[in-house]
């Protein structure tokens, strides 16, 4: 779910750049909640989502959104997801309006608030 959210942000303004992908990997490596995922798992998920966004942005967005919605995230996990999204948004030094809108969309996927 966290990679799906990060890839929504990374692709919001068009194509994910290298700095955004590197930021996702480094954030997973540094976050205690997410360190259980291997570098291979992270890279595979990034590649899968990137390929989907390259083929059909709308369908890839809907699949990523659904992945976030169906994952039963704890408060700590959702905070980590949002932190990574914000960091990806800032990775290239430009806060694009489409990325800001994507961040708001992701935040709204948890309408019941934190548990």
C-alpha cells in the first residue's frame, strides 16, 4: 500500500523520475515499520506500478488506490505511508500542484481517521 501511494505521488506530474524512486527506497530502508521489506520486494513493486502507469495512467491509479483502501493499515503504518508520500512529493525539489492533489486524495482514502 505504501509503495502504491508513493507511486501515485511520483506519477502525478507525469513520469516518476530517478530521485523519486531513490527516495522511496531510502525511506523504506530508514523507516523501522517498513524495514521488513527487502530491497528486491520494493524494487519489484516500484517496477510493477511504474509499468502500469506507463501503460494506462488512469487504470494504474485506480489499482494503486484500491490497494491502499483494502489494506488494513494501523495508525503507525498510515502515518508512515503519508510521510513517504510527502517525502516523494519533495524529492525533486518541486511541489507540483498535481502531486499536492494526489497527496490530498491519498489522505482522503482514510475517511474514518486514525485508529
